[in-house]
């Protein structure tokens, strides 16, 4: 099974940069987007129907902001929008699709880069997410969680750890949260497959960061412990440039039903 994940920084923008061509070529079983920045009625259903997908969107109340979506080639048994957290659900941050033997979950974690108020909100989100994810992990032994977490976990996951030590996304308390999250049993697929590989998934638009590969690894595929032995490959697709993030493709040994 192949799962495609991308913070598209505007799905309409990414589509214009060749997103459809990549999906046509890679033919993933699931497509997970964060930061779609679009309401479903602002998009033509033809773009996913022509590729054979059904699409499920959780959009923000505020137009042009946040939003997530999952595209799937099979009908889910159940679709859950949001996290039952009103503060964050109005921002469109979570879609979960459930099937007979597994589930796919995409989440867009808040950023704290705009100041203390949003950083505090981010930490509240993390506290609640720990509880929610624990419950879902118990419910689904085969659960794939992917998305933009907005946290680089270790010094290996960021180009300048010392210079970014006091910046949101690499704060000690954020990194400690990822460590705690993983200690509950979740597996970081990339680090499991490539323990010594330094690769980034996001680059600021400023100062030629992408060209100089001054990036952060803040996008993840987390899986439940039962899927650890079924991980096959995780590819970070840096080209073509679709957004400030790179797309990721996880290949995992799961039945396509």
C-alpha cells in the first residue's frame, strides 16, 4: 500500500504546480493533505474523481486558512472530522478514515511561530492530542497517522539546531513532547527505516533556504507498533516543488481492503 502526504500550502496552488501529475504517476492508495486553504465548493470534484478517488475534507471556518483532506480509492466504513476540540476543529485540522483492518489519519498541527498566544494554543493542542491519539491507537492496531507536526524532533532533523534552539518548532518542550509521544508506542516511520539519514521536509521561502538545503523535518508518518515490521520505504519527494514542504510517500505492507 502506498500513502502520499503533503502540506500543500494551498491545494489550488499546488495543483497548478503539477500535483495532479505526481498523483497520476505515483498512483497512491491514499492521499493526505494538510493546509489545503480551500473549501470543498471551491474545488472541482473532477480533480479527484478523474484519478479514481473519493475525497473527504475538513476545512477551516476561516476561508483560505488551514484545512485537511484525505482522498481514498475505497469507501471507508467511517469518516471522522475533527478532534472534538472546538478551539481547533473550527480550524480544520483532522480527518480519520476507518476500514475493516486499518485506519488512515491526517492531522495538521498548529504552528506557534506568530507569537506567544499561538504557541500557548499549540501546547494545549499537544496535550489534548496525546490523549486522543492514545485512544485511537488502542482502537486500531493498524493505524497510520501522517501530517505536518510543526516540530523538528532531534538535532538531526534541523539544519541549525543551535541557532533555532529558541524558535517555535524546535523548543525543548516541543521536542520533549515528541519524545513522550513516541514513548507511548508510536513509531516515527522515517527514523525507523533510516536511523542515520538527515533529510528535511520543509524550507522557509526566505534566503534561498531550499536551494541551500537549510531545512527542517517537521512532517511525519507515525504508525502503531503493529505496523513497525511492515514498513517498506519512505520517500521524500523534493521535486517538483509544489509548496514550501516536500511530499512524502510511505510504502507499507497492508491489504488493499
